C-alpha cells in the first residue's frame, strides 16, 4: 500500500501541528478540565503553552508527558520497571512492536512510553480504536500524540479490509524506524484473563507469516496494576451477563468507566519489558494460536504479584505458596475494597456473589503467572 492509503489513520506530521494545536487550544476550558486531575498550576502551565506548539516532540515533551507524570504521581503509589534484557542500548536499538495486556487505553501505552523515555529512548506510535474517537477534537488530540487510528465496526469484509490497512501501516512504521504499541486484543480484559487474540497475530502476519513476524521485532510488555479503578463496573457487568445472558450499558457508562480508569487510584504499578518473541510452529495447530500463546506466556512471566491477589486466592480457597509479604494494612485495604464493591453493585446479588466475582477477577493474573 502507498503512503496515501494511510492518510486518514496515520498520526499527524510536524507540518500539521501548529494548526491542530491552536485549534485544540480553543476547543474548551482546559484549565477547568485538567485542574481536578493534575492541579491548577500544572493545568495553567500546560494550557498556556498549547497555542504555541509547533512540532510533535514539543507537544509531547511540553504538554503530554508533564500531564501524564502529574497524573501518575497522583493516582499511583509508584511505578517500577524491569527488563529481560541487561543491555538496554541493544534492546532498544531497533524499532519494536510492544504488545501489552490491556487495562486502560490511555495509561497502558503512556506508562510504556514514559518508561522508554525515562531510559533515554523515543516514544512509540500507538494504535487506538476509532470507537473511542467520538468527537473530532479527541481524534485531533490522539493523532497529535503519535497515535494512529484502528478502524472498528462494519461488515466482516470491512473489518478484514481495515485490518489489512492497519497491518500495512504498522509494517510501514517499523520499517521507517518507529516503534509501535498495541493492545494484545480489542477491549479490556473484564475477567482478568489476558489472552492475545490469534486474529491479531493473523492480521500482523497477513503479508508473510514468519518472515513478516520477524521484521516486526515483537517484544511484549507486561503491565501489573495493584488496583483496578473500574473493578466494580466489571463485577456488575459479569454478574448481570451470567444471570441475564447479556448486559446493556447505561448511557454514558463507557465514558464514566474511562474517566474513572484514568483518575482512580491504581496503587503500585509494575512494567516488565519482555524479550523478542520468536515465530514458532507446532504440527496440528494454527500458527497464530501457537504464537499468541507464546506472547501470553511472556506477559504472564512478567506479572508482579500483589497482596490483594494472594488474599483473593485465599478467599476462594485456592492453596498457594508465594513469597509475598502481607501486612495488616493490606488485609484492611482488601476488606474495604470488597465492601466498596458490594455497595456499588447493590441489590440483585448477594454479598457473597459479589465478593466471589471480584476475587475471581483480581486473582486471575496471579493464577496465570503460576500456571503459565
């Protein structure tokens, strides 16, 4: 495909930034919007700079990453990073495709990029579904931040055509020296089970199987959040779906969940950068399923285990031996979270049903690591 095919999905270029940035500055009262998230002083500083930005790097360095650093400082108890590689210069010397488990469409790639930049390496381009870009200013904001648009919806034929376009764009970006972030599957894992979509692997290798895969330099990143701000939403949705066969979201529920995911407390956060995943075939199995399983195992191996996961296992009667120190304050926080989720979900379900479902979701990454 030619570069022209990418015009409606690619990130903005430096030549387009001044116009887009000035337009964004007039869209809304950014100080009022950002102040509750990062404080009035930070919000004013970012807002004042917005009309004068002229390059992508300036936008990210002067606006985006100061915002994210302030947000992360206010919503986490600290972020730690580890690597499979002992030689980061060599590891980051080539463009990489980072596939990660998916918890939050803003913070997941942002944490990866802050870790990269904190170690002296450039940020990635980021794939984001057009279902999240309901307003034109939102699309402008993400595309000025090195995001490319992943078309969703349409007929089966439309989806396949779109997937080929996205795969071609990713190869184009990697070939031109740009690293890329993608979630391992469409949508967040509501049940805590992080599984790479075989369809994603098939899409990425649509032009050549092993040879195409090798050129992408796929290095997964494992994301471990101690607390999920949206856990009560997920518990309610799963319980209703199990009872009624389907769950109908209330108007504005997606937006409320996204806002809570961004602003709610995550506790401790850990990122682990995995080594490159090599292509592998197994007789009698589809290649994309084999490779998806390898990506899963890499992500599971990088998980960090938190006290609330061990306590969830004990609540469910799962006998585990793990060297995780559990304090009285950890137990208190665990019990309070259960009470809060029970209060949020409300009537229609027993206290035991709600607590059990929350523990099943919370313990899943821990079990995946043990069994992976």
